[in-house]
C-alpha cells in the first residue's frame, strides 16, 4: 500500500513539473537546459517536455494553451488519453485563471523541488548505467561512468536595477565580496586585484617557469584561506608534489647530506634606486623524515585553506565540469580558485577546422566556466619562438591572439641571457582589465633550485643592472679625461701668451 502511495506521489510530482514547463516562463528559463526529458518516468511527459524545451529555445516563452493543440495534432505519439483530458481541463475549461495557475506552478517550492529532483535523477541515471555495466562484467565502462558523473546545476541570474539598488552601490564601494586575492609588493601592483569570475593567465616561452608561477599562485591563494584546485595536464603527480615541497619548504631535492649551495640575487637600496648583490645560501636537502616537522613549521597545526592536486591529461571542458561535480558531491570541496597547468594542453569535443580554432574554443569555454561558477581561474599560455631569450611583447602569444580577448589580465614571464646570469626574471604587463594599457615591467630575483620564482621584486626602472653601472663608470671616466685635456689646452695657451 505504501508503495502505491509513493508511486502516486511521484506521478503527481512529475505532473507539477510538466505543468510548470507548460505555463511558467521563469521555470522554463531556469530548467530548459538542465532538466532532461529522460528524467521523467512517464513516456508522454518525456515527449511533451522535449517539445516544450525546443519551443522555448525558439520563441523564448512557454507554449501554455498551445500544448493542447500540439497534443491534438500528434495524438499518435501519446499513450495516455487521460493526460490529454487532464491538461485540457486544467488549461482550457478550468475555473482558475492563468494568473492563479502561474502562482501555483511558479512558486519557489516547485522550483526548489525541481532542482532537487533533477540532481537525484542524474545520480539515479548514472547509478543505473554503472549497475548495467557491472552486470555485463564491464568494469572499465562502470568506472568511466563514475568518473564522468555530472550533477546538473540550475543557473540563477542576479539582476540589479542601477537606479534603485542604492544599497548595492554602497556595498560595492564599502565591501568587495568578489575580491579573491591581491598579491604583495610590486608583483601585486603589476597584476592588480583578482576577483571571482576572472580568467587570468601567465604567458611565457618554454623553460621560463610557467608551472612554477602557477604553483606560486596556488600557494599564495591557499595561504589566504582559499580552497584551491591545482590541475596539471602535463606533469605526473610525483613531479608536482616535489615542486610544491621545494616551494613550501625552501629545500633542494639533490646534493649530499649537507644540501647544496644556492646563489641568490638580492636587491639593495642605493639612493632612489636598487642595485643587485648576490649571496650564497646553504640550502638543506629535503628528506622524508623532516616532512612532519616542516609542515608544522610552514603551515601551522591548523592550516588555512585547502590545496587539492590532480593530474590528468587530455581533458576537455566537460571533463573539468565533471571533476568539479565529483569534488563537490563526493569530496565536499568547492574551490575558490582553479589553477590549470596549462590551458593549451586541453582538448575540445567540438569539431574544428584547425588547431587555432580549437584553442579559441578552449579559452572561451574556460572564461565561461569562471563566470558561471563564480571562481578565479588561473592558467598559462605558451609564446611563439620569436619570444625565446628576449623581452617580448603581447604580439608573441602563441598561435592565436584571441586568447588575450578572453582573459581578464595577462602577465608575461621573460628572461634573456643576461637576466639568467644574474638570477632574474622579468614580468611584463600584457593585458589589464581596468585602466589604460601601458608597458610596466617588474624584475624578480628567483631561484628554482629552492622552488622560489620570486624572492624579491622591484620596478624595472628602479633597478641598476650591471651593464648600466659599467656604462655610467665609463661615462664618468670619459668626462674626467675630457676635463684633463681641456685643462692642458688652457695651460698651453697661457704659456704661449706669456711667451
């Protein structure tokens, strides 16, 4: 008896959703993309909802009473005559007005119930697919279905009336809830504040430290108490963990029991500018026995934020969304920041004519993901060969300038031979969201031996490079020689006049 009552309740629930689809523009707008017809048990409901979704996508409104005409025209498609009579009674001959019906089927209760229903239906559908694969002894397919479980999310738009929402205007000025992080020192001034919904990219040629800077970004965000997902598409888990260990613990991976001597550049104040001084540090070797002690020393007993590391190759935007759903519903982890190493390594499920088109699609999909999920997404991009061993500009971004059109901001990482000899990296602003674009450069002292892409930073126009020092000394020596020659000529002229 309880089972019959449950079936009747489930049928009534589905009928409520069907009527909401037929009548409510709000309900259609929220669910027409994520409420799949196969979630219904009743085959006639599946047919009607598929038609309503196509109708709404074409005309941007629900069919309302026209659904009865559709059912009359295609009676052969439907199995249940009572459904037609029920809908006709509700929509055509009912004593309730259309406004009264809308109040009933557009209520927040129906919307919340529908959101819960589609999530449960998606889980049930995946469960059935897994069970079918296991019954057929196809464990690989079962695992594939499990890894690709995607829980549908309802997109709810927040609309602000600029003339009326004065409290919202004051809140924006007094408290910025969307600010994710603002890095410290000159690097932070160059990058600027990063917000939820931003899509930021480091840009560098091969071997200049893209992955190091992405890891540094992940570390800075975690230290601010944020949940960070670091997703590597090109390195194995072991390599990623070793690099993070170097970065956090400032130790070397190789060397004898005494560690390794590391040469580091330091910026020392010299008047209104800075000069470079190199110092040698004795970095200890990282050993497994010290991990517990170093973790407690660096992160404390109760670390703020969480850093999740995942290594996958060849994923597309659908796979990334599945990973986020898995973390949310199985790992109870919702990232504030996704650091992707790196976007050019992703694939796309869409058919494209060439590699440039696929890159454009990938970067646009990532931009949309950052906005839809209200997260900060940070990645890196490769430059072309013309940028190797030089200070490049934004013209050097590899393959497609459309990448710059998608990102909120971009910073180039570069070094020439002289920079590497001095232990320096240069950061250059390639795109900024706010304000007029201008060329601004920052020099960073770096040592990848101890996992530090930036130890100190200074504005490039404030740093005295060794070539400039030698040039200034040569100019001073030249001026001195010219002064001596001038005095000699004056002395010779006076002796002639006296004679």
